[in-house]
């Protein structure tokens, strides 16, 4: 799966995701932060699921209606656990994420907001 990690996600998560076969970009390696709306747009243009710790992306998608290719928000996971948790979410919810779902994942709990129009 194609993934874009927000700069706030631990950079070591790249190795976890790559070793699981994912195509990963990490915004933390970029020269400057383009801002949330641009980051979400870039992820969508590339067909990448955006992974973040920031709840603002849900607001951009839901309230402001910005297009996206799936959003994963990690909550309460220690830095070194973020890659593993993300791999689990992608393995279990990859199809619905690709359709535009928003998944909030924390250790021991996952919530899925289906894409608009999903049953």
C-alpha cells in the first residue's frame, strides 16, 4: 500500500512499514512542512493513505470536504510502536482506507469512519 507519513510520526516507522512491503514517504524528511491541507492533497494525488498523530486532518476531510485517499490517526502509541500499529491497521483496514475511510487507532482499540456513501 502507498503511505505518506506526516512529519509528526516517528521516522523509524518508515522501516517497519517498508519491511512489510509498503511504499512509504515520510514528510519529516522534506526540507519544509507544506502545511496540512497541502500534505493531504499530495497524499491524495499520489493515492497514498495519510498517517498522522494530528486530528486536524479529520476536520479537513469531514468538515471542509477535502479529498483524500484514506487517513490513519494514531493515538497514544509510543514512537517505537507507531510503525507496528500502522502495519496492523493497514493489514486489517486497507481496503476501506483505499476507499476513503478514516481510521483512528490506539493500542487496544480501532475506530473506523467509513467513506461517504459506504454501507
